C-alpha cells in the first residue's frame, strides 16, 4: 500500500512538471522578434535619428538590444548600450511616423541608467520615472540575452 502511494505521488509530480515545462515552451513560442515587425526598416532608420538627437558625439557602431514580445503587444524594451539608455518602447506601425515616439518618449518611457536607477524598490517610492536596480537588471537581461541585437553604424 505504501509503495502504491509513493508511485501515485511520483506520477502526479511527473505529470505536473511535464505540464509546467510544456507551458513554458508554449509561452516561448508566443514571443516575436522586432525583426518580424512590418515596420522594421523604419525602426532601424529611426535609430539613426535617435543617435543624432541624443548622442551625436558617439561615432562608430551602436548596439541596441530589443526584448522579444508577445504577439499583439503594444510595448517592449530596448537598451542602447553605448548611451546607457533604456526605453519602454512603443511598437510602431509599418509606416515611418509610427516609430517617432522613440524620438519624443513620454515620461517614464526613457530611462537614463546612471540617473534613473536606484538600489531598492523602497527608494523608488512613488516616483514615476525611477526604477530599482533589480527591475532594470531583469529587463536588460531580457533585451540582451533573450532579445535581438540591432547594430547601427553612425555616421
């Protein structure tokens, strides 16, 4: 009787783990890449304008990391390594004007890593533009490790 109980529990655990792993894999498949966006070419040309606007003194290769996102999402995350800037990026449209929000982000959509990141959530408090170190680390990880690298040469 004792062996039957153990076997039942082990079987139940295996089934639950299998379901969890299958769900995790199906969630991964739901993510899409910025390179699949119909306005991707306009996105890349807007990145050049971002460099010109925000850090024109930085010549050479620029590395923009964009997190994968769920189909139908309106936002994703983007990290510009050389300028140490981070966007909560509004996903544009297939038209060029659809990406202009990168140039004029709303409050809280653009973070300066060296100024807007604090050590703890308590330090963030009720701020509408500051984030914790843990939050930014998680989002940058999603951009760099699980996202796409877009390189742009300027000028």
